[in-house]
């Protein structure tokens, strides 16, 4: 299995990026928390990775922090949570916010995430409470909190990224329109739109 990649980011198109490692390009899906922390320009980056093998696809997920990968892997063990939903959770709120909502049993806050309904939120709370304690014990940094390709405007790219994370197109468009200001880059726009959504 591929556990870590060290290379340079060639293309950033949230939630996907293309990482060149010794002349080989790896397509990696990553949460927005990783995109926010990617270095600008041609600097080298290290991503902790998780490889998911299914009958119809091989997917590679990448994370700046090992603690994010640990949380992602723990989320995958929850019944009904797949790679896409786990990415949406890590993109929609910080690890410490997620931990707080799980420990306090805040179903309403978790339901603001794309694809998470009441039953899934309740299942997350039940199944993740004990796991979060183990993750935090193993990784004390759990709570620690380049330019996009010119394929389109920042707001259009942000809407596309939110749709890829699981939001419906009309909702993604409303989220972006509510926070868009001239001059914003795509990643800033996505971050503010997700923060605004999390506040309800």
C-alpha cells in the first residue's frame, strides 16, 4: 500500500490534486483542510496517504497531517460512511470542531455536512465517541488546526469543488454567492463558504 508521497503539486482542482513524484503523476483526493495548507509555488510537499481498492476503482486520498488521515480511516469504519463522505466531513469542519460535536452529541451541527442526515449523524456520534478518544491518545496533534488552474472563474471553480464534495449544485451556488467578493481565490472562497455553512 502507498502510505506517503513526497513531491510537487502540479494541479489543484479541489477536491483533487495531481502530485508529481519522481516523474510519476499521482491523482490524489484531499480534504479542503489539506488544500488550505499546501505550499505555494513549486515547493515540495509530503502527503500521508490512504489507498482504497474497490472492484471498479483504486482511489488515493492524501492528507497534510497524519492525524487527519487517522480520523479519515476511523470514519471509514462507520457503517454507511465512504471515502466521499469522510472527505466532506474533514472539509466541512476542523478536527476539533468535529470532536466537539461528537462528544456533545450535536446532531444538528453534523447534519449541516453534505450527505449527513439525522440517522447518519446519530450513528457517527455513537460509533465515533470511543474512537476519537483512541485517536487523540495516539495522536495528540489531532486538534491542531499555489494557485488553482485557470479552468474558470474562482466562484465557478468553488461551486464545482463543493458539488464534488457532495453538495447539490443549487446549494453549492447559494453557498458561494453568499460569501463571494471580487479578488477571492478559489480556496479562500471554498473555506469561507464551508465555514459559513457550518455556522448554520
